[in-house]
C-alpha cells in the first residue's frame, strides 16, 4: 500500500463510477479499462454527471496537467504512481497492486505519515 492517500478502485468490477470527495468537493469519478490497449481511463464529473475531464492513466504523470485552467478541477495533484518503483507503466497486472492513483501530497517536513485514508488528514482526523 502507498504512503500517500489514494483512490480505491475495484479493477475486477470495471467500469466503475462512484462519488469521491476531493478538496472539499464531491465529484463523480469513473474508471474504465481498454483491454485491447491495456490502459485505464479516468473521468471526473460533476454530481449531475456533467463531464469535467477524462484522461488515460500514465505512470507518474499528474492527471489534467495539460488542460487549460478550470476551477472545477481539484487542486490536489492526482498521480498514478508506484511508490515501490517496480512498475514501468500502468497496466491491469499492477493497478491497485503496486500502482495506485494517489493524491500527491506528503508533509513538507518529510515526516513518515504511514497510511491514511483518502479522506484523512495529517493530524489523524477526517476531512469535512
């Protein structure tokens, strides 16, 4: 499991859509899998299912960085990453095993925070 908070997906039950709180806003997020190309697509939507952005998961590449500024996007970077350093790309064989879609945030003082849930904070409480 990663040290950073991450979004938990069930790769055995795709496509998957559910509500997720990010930066104090509730979004609908969807994950689909393309078996021909062995890649995942992450879609962020408003609660009424209006799409905001959709992007392929690429290892160590923050989502939505190439898009024009949009106040509807979360400010916390969402990055598919393998903190163990084993993966070369995001695939069905490693996603939710060693590769996770993480909120790329860590305490600036380098403190080891251990594992916290996606809606947790650094002081041990829950957001909201």
